[in-house]
C-alpha cells in the first residue's frame, strides 16, 4: 500500500536544523490498522503529514499506491489527498457555517461529483456513522463525539483506501473516544487501511500494529492480533 | 463547477452580512456618484440637443462689421439660390427695462423681418408673427415672449394691448411659446419688432450687422456657410470683419465642453471607487487570515490552488457587485430627488446599469486577486496548524 524508504524531514530554524524525521523506513500493507505512538515532539505529526501528502520529504523516498510522491506538484498532491486519503483531525476541523451534510459533501465537490450524487452519498455515510438524524446540524450544534463522527464520514466521502487520524480521540472523553475508535475498527474490518497517531497506549491497543517513534526514528515495531473487546 | 464556487462564496458572504455591507459601502458611494454624474452629464447633453432642435439645426448666424459700408443691402438675396438659403433675417438687438412691482424687468428687444419666425422656428400661443405688411409699412407692432406678457399684462390677454419700447408705443400682435433659457439668455423675456424700428431705437448698432439664416436643410448648412464666407471674403477688405457660424457648431462646442466637464467630475468620483476597492482588498486580507484554517482544511481535503483562488475571488466580486447594485439603486433614488428638487430631467439609462456592473465586477477582480492569490499560496501544513 505505502512504503517509506529512509525518509528524512528537516526543518531549518535559523542556523540549526531540526531533524523531525531521521531515516524512517516502513511499509504499511492494505487493510492494516497501524498505530504510531511516541512522546511529544518525536515526529508523529510530521510523519502523518508525509504519509498524507500534505508535505514532502527532505530526503528518501515515499511511494503511495505505486506513486512516488516526491516529484508531484502541489495540485497533483491535492488530487491524491482528495482521492486516496481520508483525514481525521484531533480538532475535527469541520467548517462551522456548513451543516454536517455539507461538510461531508466537501471532498466530493473537489472531486467534481455531481450535486445530487454528493448529497446521496453524504447522507448514506452519515447514516452509517449513526448521524442520520443530525445531517442538517451545524458543527456547533453537535457534541464532540458527533463532530468527530462527522469528520470520519467526511474522510470516507471519496471512498479512499487510507484513513489517517492524528489524535482522533485527543479532544474527546473516554466514552466518546471509545465510540470513535470502535468506528475506526469497524472501517478497518471493512477493508480500509487505518493509521492512527496517538500518545495514548489505550488507543494504540486497538491497532494490530504499533510503531513507536522517538526523535524521528522508529524504535519499536510490534504486531499483534487486535483482541480488545 | 462555477455554481459550486459561487455557492461556497455566497455562504461566506451571508455568514458576514454586516461586514460585507460595510465593506462595500465605498463601492456603493463610488458607483452611485459616477453613475449620477454621468447621467447628469447625459441629461444636460440631451437638453442641449433639444435646444438645437428647438432653435433649428439649420440655423446659421453671420456677424459682419461693415465700417466702409461696402456691403449691399440685398447681398443675401443674391446668395439665396446658390447658397441654398431658405430664408434669412437681419437682426438688430437692444435692451429695454421695465419696473414691475418695484422690480426691474429687462426685455431683450430685437428688430427682425417677417422671416425671422421661420428662421428661428418660433411658435406662437396666440396672435401672429410680424408680416410683410408690418415690415413694408414699418408699423409699430411687437411680438412678445411669454414672460413679457405675464409681467406686463398679468390680468389680460396681451394681444391688442399697447406697450412702450424706448418711448415708442407698440401694439402687441402675438405671444410666443415658452422656450426656456440658453446661452443667449432668457428666450422668454424677448420682444420682436420690425427691423427698421430697431434701427432707429438702437442706432449705435448700425455698423455691425447680424443675420440669422436658415439653410434649406440640415445637410446644406456647410454649403451655405462656405458660399457666404467666400462672398464676404470677396467683398470685405479683411477676413477679420466677419464670422459665420452655425447653431449646431455652437452647441457642438458646448456639448464637448460639457462632456469634458462630466468626464472630469466622473473621473474624480471614480477615485472613490478605487478607495472602495482598497477597502475590499483590506477586508479580504483579513478574511483570508481569519480563515487560514478553513483554507488548510479545504486543501487537505483536495482543493487545488486555483479552486481556493477562485473561491476567494468570487467572494470579493460578490461583495463588490452587491455594492454596485446598491449603488445603482442609490443613483436611481438620487436622480429622482434631483429631478424633484430642480425640475431638471435626469435619467439613469440602461447603459448605467451595465456600467455599474462592469465597474463593480472589475473592482472586485482587481482588488480581490491579491488576497485570493495569497489564500491559494498557503501551504496546507502551515494553514492547518494556524490557530
Ligand atoms: N514547521 C516546523 N518548523 C520547525 N520545526 C518543526 C516544524 N514542524 C515540526 N517541527 C519540529 O519537529 C519535531 C517533530 O514535531 P511533530 O509535530 O512531528 O511532533 P509530534 O510527535 O506530533 O508531537 P505532539 O505529540 O506534541 O503532537 C518537533 O521538534 C517540532 O518542533
Ligand atoms: Mg502531533
């Protein structure tokens, strides 16, 4: 599905260089549920930005679905993000003046899906995540957990192969956090490749593979059967 | 796809109605003042064109200074056929003054012949114009403008009454229709008497002669003028001693001057459009900054640079177009108010509608492009991190 080979990401800060990622090599297969854990500042979000094609590597190679990402222009990256990746953010990042339905329709607008079809698909996905009766609500009229479910619905809009979630439960309490994780697990069972970034070991426990990074390097890579209840 | 951009942009504008309205105030003021000034200018031009038509577009005026008395009295008769002249009249003018209700009332008195009424397209509300008989017998009769009738004979029908001009009693035989004011002064405070009388009443004018001529049609005016000029050049010792000009020439010059003035004023008013545009740019920059995160989200979810650019550009254009439309409405109201207060007919034409739309859309594009481009250039990672 995706492969990183010796990827580095450096940020120049005046005279010094921050090595946010320092020689990362990894392969994630289709259908994996991977958690990326590590302490604050270890490079988790940087890695997610690279995987999500929001940013490009300083050095090394990143290949997503046989597409080498390095040489792509911003507009081409936008199209890849639009079609291949569904983002779930810690702060939900829903557009406040648009309804749940309209928020879910947005990625399809950029994919030039006709309006009628967009509405139909968005309504279906929202129903699937349990918000069939909240479609016309604005984000401020929804609870945190509901907002995160809207953003998961939005991530699913263009039926991408990969769901990329950065601290998806970071802004939620334990119970709603669990609901969101259950939803991600369910999506994984339906064939989505899910990558979750978290500090929380409890969250990581949902994954079948846990990658631990520290100072921009992978320090542990453990696989297990997801046997939580 | 354009519909999508439009609806996204429209939503953002609606979400900040008051701000959009305040932002576009500059455009409202700019558009309405430009449109009003242009409409005023056009109305003034139309008014001038009306005057041409009223006075006659085939009217030619000849002024001759004949110090040596070399000009034959019948010179114009000789030119009548070759110069394609329909009619002509010499005119000798002077002023006389009356006191009405303790106030001075000036009347311009002109000595003319029986053809003057035709040459100047005069019409009468009652009575008749000077006739051949009046002229041949040098009868003391007068045709007066409506103001003269109103001031001197407020209670009775003026026709048949007697009025005194420079100590001579004249019988009123006709009253002219209202013609308003032009560069010659108040056309309604006039009196026309047989030319020979005028010659004796205003003798100081004898050396310089003025003629009003009607060319056969509007198209023969140039021929007539050329003919007269070449005749006068051959007879008079110096070309400085005469000038020949047509009514439409004078009004043409006036028109040009008025057009220039209008353009100048509209130009000054359009500065406010630029100020309005800068206001739009300013608020769009603020909007882009405020919505950095939204831009980041849109980009993360697949918006291309051009799509972000168009979204914000359309937003700017929507705001300025609203301003343009409101401005157009304001200029309609303004025109109605001016018309009500001044009796001067001001029409905001269909061209003004297009003009205001073109103005406001152009302002939106010109001043919206920089902020929109700024939005489109944001890096998605940085934009997403923005608080
Ligand atoms: N745009 C940037 N410019 C400079 N340095 C950066 C930038 N982005 C990240 N860094 C640095 O790179 C390192 C990794 O940052 P990153 O955000 O990936 O950490 P993280 O693991 O996501 O941390 P957290 O758990 O707190 O979110 C940090 O030292 C950070 O300061
Ligand atoms: Mg992070």
